[in-house]
């Protein structure tokens, strides 16, 4: 059978008033007016069929019925508060789950984890590297770093940074093949191709790069795919480029370290527009404080990266 209970608001009003033995103090605790407390207690007294307080003469006192009810409610609210606190303690100890692409996790995020641990030593992270879209609404992760042209709809988001795609290769490759004298000469070298999802209408590929070059030089031929390498995984394509196996069109963010050390060099002088990296989460996340801390931190890291 369903429980027949008065409203929780009325029960809270009575418990607070009985604990303080004051309608005014109960109102202050519950952020309502003393009149509202009085109204809720009248409602509870009606439900119980008896008075719970002796209001006259002052001071305020519990009736016999009120004295029986108060310890029951006090124990019940204490038990609920303890149970919720225990659940929250378990949740607060759980690592914050961050989902992002394998390439971004491997080449940008994971190397910066020591900086996070220094600035936020009390917060553990769990990195979920996957190229599949993980549902934040279903609680599969707390924060996602989405890689897209624009911010994902229906989620709270902040742009971290935005990349560009350049033809790049290892100096070791140039040492054996020579520096290309121009776009036509560049395309004679082995090309490294990376697979993009069909849902992306204008991916940064060699075909897109050649189409861009043709705006100023219509005679440029299609890229020679006979001596190229093809990869479905971006990480594998990047490793092949770093290893001197050919020229690839790479994100300047994902290979920033190699560009800085000289392990890779940009070629051609023309880039393709890339995508934005967005920190996103569901609005009103229950762990709002740590979610905001991570979002602020990663945006700061993005700003530092691009300065």
C-alpha cells in the first residue's frame, strides 16, 4: 500500500521549529517567513488531527503529541542527512571522468596531467580516450572534449583552442628527397593519408589541400595515391609522418611538440582550417565545483598553448 504522509515541507517545518523551539529561527534556517512556518505546521496538525505546539502562554512548547512526533522526525532527518552525506562522499572520491579522442588524449592532454595534479591535488581524473561519442546525458562521462567545427548544441561548452592543418614531414625525409621547390614538387613525394568520418563534409585531406591550391594554380594534378600510405587511426598517421615515411597533413596542435623541437617541419606555406576543441558538460552537473575547476584549467592550458 502507498504511504500516507504529510508533505515533506510541513515535516521539515515542524522538525526545525521543535528543534529551535522558535518559529522565527526555523524560518531563518529554511529561508522562509515565520508565517510560512506557522502555515506548514497548521497543515501538519490538521493531518495529524491534533495540536503539536502550545502557543499560549509563552514560551512555545510541544504538546504531548508533538513530543512523540519530534524524536521520530529528528532521527529520520538525521538518517537521511547521513545517508546523503555518505553517498556524496563516495561520489566526491570518484575520479572525474574526461572523454576525448584518442589522438588528443595521447598527444595533448595526458602530457599535461602533471600540471593538473600540482594545481588540483585533491581531484583525481579518469581519461576515457575514444573516437566514439560518449553520452554525457547518460552519465557515461562528466566532461567531454569535443572536436568539432562549432560548439555542440544542448550542452554547456567553452572553446579551448582551434587548430590548423599543414603539410608536414620529418627533416630526415627532406635530407634524402630534397626540399620541395613548390606545391607541384611537394606532391611528388610519398603522401600519408588519414581516414575521416563520412559525416565530415570538408575534411582536411590531401584532396582538400589540392583543391585549395588549384584556386591559384588550376593545372595542379590530383595527388598520386599509388605511392602513399593510408591510415584509419590519426595517431598511426602522425607516427608515420614523424618516422619519415612521407608527408602528412597534420593538426598543428597535435604535433606542437615535434614542431617546437624540429622533429617535424611545415611545408608549402598553405594550411587548411581545422576544428575547435570544446570542453562540454551537461548544465547543472551535480559535481559542479570540480567540473568548473577542470573546465577553467583546460581553457587556461589552451590559452598558454597558443601564446
